C-alpha cells in the first residue's frame, strides 16, 4: 500500500516536472534546434574546403633595384611573369595575386603586397600577414615567426613555388590519397562531442537553474512542508532530465545521420550505458552546485565555473592533445572528457563494453558522490 | 484571561508555544513568546511589518527551529514527528510562487499526491476556493487574489486540523480580500480546524478571529478577544479632525491643547481619545472657537485595534 502511494507521488512529480519543462518554448530551441544548427554550421565550415588565402609582404628596394638590373631580381621576375597585378586601392602598395590550384588539398591564393620594411612589420603585428620576403644577392630571404604554424605552412608552400625553376599553376599531388573511410572526418569527431556537451549543458542549466529558481520562489520550502519525500523530488528532476537528454541526443543523431552520414560503428547497448552514466554524473554535479544558493546570479556563476573550463579542455570542438603533455592525464579524467571520449569511441572507433567500462564506472561514481554530498548539504528552506 | 481557560472540553491545546526565542544574524526576531491555541480556535497575530509574526509562524510550521523554548503541535514536538505533523498541518507562506506553467488543476493534483488525496478532493478544493473557471489556466496567468486562493486551496487539501496562514491577503484589493475571508468563515463554521493567521490589517483580525494577539518587536503586547481588548478602555471614542488652514496648525503648535493629541503629520490630521465624548467634545469645540481655528473635517468613531496599538507603541500598524 505504502509503495503504491509513493509511486503515485513520484509519478505526479515526474509528470508535473515534465510538463513544466516542455511548456517552456526556450527548451525546444536551446535543447534541440541550437545543437543541430551548431553541428550544421561547424560541419559545413569544416567539410567544404574554401580557397585558402595567404598574405605575403614583399620588401621594396626602389633605389637598389632601379640602380642595378631589375630583371635580375627573382621575386620581380616571378611577380611579373606569373602573377596577376592588382591596381592599388588608396595608399596601399601594388599587389600581385597567384593561385595554386589543388583538387586534393584545396586551392591556395597568395597575395604579394609591395611595401616598406616598417609597414610590413605593422601589418605583421596586426595579423594581416605572416611572412615577409626580401631578396639579397639573388637569394630570397623569408622572415616569419618560427613558432607560428600558419607562418611555417605559408613558408613551405611559398618556398616550394619560388625555389622551383619552373612555376606550375596547379599541384598534382599524385602521392596524396584523401581518406574517405567513415569516422575520420571532422564531423565524425564533432557530433559525439556535441552530444556529450548537450548532456552537460542541459543537466547543469536545466536542473541547477530550475532548483535555484524554485528555492528563490520559496516553492521548495512550500513543498517540503508537506509529507512529500525529498528524494522523490530530486529523482523526478533527474528522470525528466534524462528523458529530455535522450530525446535531444536522438534528434541530433538522426539529423547527423541524414545530413552527414554519421553512423554508430560500435555496440549500441554500450552507448546507452555511457550515455546513462554521463547523465548520472552531470545530474549529480547539478544537484551539488544548486544545493545551497538561493541567488540565481550566484547560480549562473557557479554553473559557468563548471561548464566553461570543460568546454575548453575536454576536446569537444578540437582535440585536447594539443594541450601540454603533463595536463592530458588530468583532462582525461574530467567528466565531460570521459563522456565525450566514451561516446566518440563507440561512434567512430567501434568500441564495446570493454572499452567504455572504466569511463562508465568513473562517471557513475562521480554522479553518486556529488548527488549524495549535495543531498547532505541541500538547503530546502 | 486566556480564552482557553473558558473551554472545558478537549482541554489540551492544539498548539502550545513555551518561552520561544529566535535570533538571526543582526536581529532578535522573537523574544520570549508563550501561546496556547485550542481546537477550532481562530487566532490572529496582529502586528506591523517586522514584528516577528512570520518567524513565529515558521517556527510553528517547523520551517525554523527556535533558539530557546518549546513548541508542541497536538502535544508533539517537531523533531522525529515531521511526517505525522506535516499531515495535520495546512499552510500558506508569505508570497509562495508555484510552478508557472502548470495549470491550477495540475498544481493541486501534484500537492494532493503528497497527501494521498485523489482527483475528487482536487475538484472539491477547486469548488471551495472558487477557481472553477480557472482550473485549466496556467498559474502564471492568475491574478494576485486567484493565486492566494490557490495557495489557500493547497493548504486545505489535507483537511488540516491546523491551518497556518502568513499574511494571506496582503497586497490584495478589498474584493479579493473578502473572497478569502468568506472561504475562511465557512471553514470556521465547521469548527474542525484551528487557525493562526498573521496580518497587519486590523479588520481582518476582527472579522475572522475571536482571539487576537498583538505582537510587536518580537513580544506579545496584549492579547484577548476583540471585546476584551477594546473594553478595557471603557468605551473610549476617537475623534479625528482636520483644520481649514494647515499653516495655522503648524503656527499654533505651541498653543497648549487641553487634551492629549496624536498628530498625524503626513495626513495633517489630529486625533484625540475621549472617555466621555458627550462632555469632552463641546470643550474641544469651544477651545477651537477661542483659538479662532476653523474645522474642515471632524469625525467621531469607536476605538479600534489600530488605536490600541498606537496608544501602546506610538506607531500605527501600517507604518
């Protein structure tokens, strides 16, 4: 009898919270449409290769060149014979354009701007260009920051063109074989990350913010002045959040399936396991964050303090392997990293239970730890 | 004399508060309060804002713990009896906001499930608080009065033996206030529920409650039935007057009125308490005539709880 009563209570709490959630129009936009738009934007931006533009400054030695024989300058010869001259606009110097066609790597367009050394340095500092070329004794000198990978790439491509005796307007790249195996594209990397991020965002913003708001409205205080079981209230919030996250993730996946041909290569029940563990982890964290404050602005700050570092570190948009080596083991233990890597491994590496068991266990443990300590210090009044 | 002493049957009080103190960081909110409330009794805690009414009620509700003193509800302490006591108490907090996007019916249904009440009870409550036409409206779209009626409805869901209402009509217009009063008066006739109501409206206390506790600065100033409280002053009458030229009044402040006057500077109104209005009023009028003052308005009325409060504290209930 008692059990039936409690089930009715829990059912009503879940129902009420579910209605409350889906009746908020923002939920549909931020939970469903926004992640889809983001995947669409990023997916297109990183899958279709546009022409890459590289700006180079050419130092003008008006005096010397006029005095000696201008045709002996290799740079001048290249610019005059192979590039298109663009008439200067305003006080900008003369500019030349040279495009290397490349079907496999994408086209590269070089803009050569004739300018003084001082002017070139200003443009370099502003980030308008990354390489400055000059010529001394028929030798081309390249000036650039060796720590800037973009400048290095410009140098490599440019030197290849300039050092060759014959200038080819198109690269053949016969030895490059583009990978078309599914799971190796950027979008394959991105979608699992977006799903993981969606779970984190929706737990923290949806649950924490909701709890803090109910405390501010004195609704929590009113509810615990009844025989309601406190744990039922929190369980109802978690259940609704997991259902919503499932719907949101499923819609994002369906979208990616049809638009980008994303597939799940690994074990689907394993995917459910890591998904559920991720939800438990972030729901626990959400309850912990919102256990005390009655101020939505403090709540905002707390949520951001948790969300922002993980967004940057956890390799959602770009791999975290670019961070310093010593930091990688720590980054890999962050809940969002665990979840994103776990989902990604099932999606694109074909992982099963064995590969995700550690992450699933750790995420569940994190969730239980934060939930139980949050419940201990939870302020209902 | 406590009203309880007159009740012979069911002698054990429903609520008993013994020497309760409560302090917050900077204020001592409640400073030694004793109270006993009998079954079916309607009691008003009347006092201005910040008098400690809410703190006292929240301690009875079990939301706050007293620093010192004891509170017994149906003879039981809160500690260890939370679930049982929550089932016999109905309450409305000062300004609770419910879930915006739930309907009236859904909100009541949710709270009913906490008390194991079914949909039939929800329908009954909707009828009692007169929200039939609003049952499918979202809470966010209700007027202030409708929201308070919903809060009252939630408080009544479990047929509470004890009803604790914290300022149920503050901020409502007179019509909305009367609607709440009529619901509570119906409940009073059934004589099954004891009520503690906090208010700073003396009309509300007088209309609804047979026993009134006047509270200020965390202490009980005076308590009793309305008649007991007002008759102690032997049927005093209050006259209030406004003079034609207010500057004259300001200029003539140094003139010694032969009466004790309470000046309401904001409304430029003077008031005097007369025990023998028939003989004292002509004296007052003569004095006005001698001073060559002109009266713009003159009213004579019975003494109210507000006047009683003013005579004890020098402030008015609404200040």
